[in-house]
C-alpha cells in the first residue's frame, strides 16, 4: 500500500488552532483560515486531509460542520475526528463530506456501542488509540483502559484501520513513538496511521520505513511552524 502523509487541520470556533497543555492556541499561519490551509495542502499534492473538530471534542456537539463541508468540497478525501463517540456524531461528520471518521478512544469503554458502530460504518470508521505507555488515555477525558486487553478485544472485530496517537507527543515536536506504532501494527496486522511528534521529513521516513501495515502519518504543528508541505508530501512518493 502507498504511504500517505496527511496534513492536519485542527479547528475551533471556525479557526485553525493547535492543542497545548493550556488548551487550544490560535495558529497565525494561513491567516488562521482552515480553508486557505486546506487549499494550499491540496494544491501541493495532499491525497488526504485530517480534520479535527475541537468544538465537538470539548462540547460533544459538532461546531465546524460548515468548515468541514468547504474543506471536503476541495475534492480531497477528508478523515474527520473530534472525540467521536456516537453514531449521530459520526453520521454528522460523514454527512458534511468526510470520507471516513475516527472513533475517539473515549468510546472504547463502551464495547457494545463500539461493536455496533463498526458493524454500521465498516470502512468508513477508523479506531483511534490514544496511548500513554500501557494505558489508553483519552485526551479529552473519560475512562482510562488497559491497552493490551483492549487490543485483544478489538482483535476479534473487523477493524478497518487504527489511528495511533502517543498522547505525550501529540501537539509537540519531540519525534514519533516508533516502537508504539510498530507494536500496534504488528499485533493487529491492520493498517495503522501514526500521529504525534512529527517534526519533518526524517521522522516521516522513519515511520514509512516501518513498512506495511503502517500506511500513513499525520503532520500538524510542524506544517504551521516552518515545515514545507511539499517537502513533507514528497515522502509519500518515495
């Protein structure tokens, strides 16, 4: 499978932001306009975009559906997230143009509901794993879960792909958790997208060099703080 480099758009109140320990901080690049950023990424050759509705993550109600519609209207497939934990939240994002939706780790505490969502949405659903060592620790709060036991349960389900986030590296520029990415990919034998800590092309190449079933990596903060998007996307064509 081709390796994808996926630019991220974190949106709150209709504007680009990045998460920090103090909460969302405004991004000045692209004038803070998520549609302008998405257009630049698409023009540079991005084959997919990762859209985070932080209003949904913090309030439980989608707050960026109009922005998502505009971004999806650019014609590049959009993977949408924001602490999704219910069928209605997932459907709202899909109806707004997302090609697939990330199920937030908070939802994994509710196994029956998760299994129903997987059966309902199939390939349109990505299971998010927010890991902190041997624990699943949702960044927006919620039940912490043992990573291994949860993966054993998920291994018996038809999970199309995983999004792995090392919570200690998300929003930082400390390098990716290669061991964690590889462990999830080899244990599950399902496609895995990596997120968290990517600083530049060298990090992306290290993730790509893990080989299948690691299929991609999300790049966020670095793109807004000096990393050239074309240089990053070139790794997906190596």
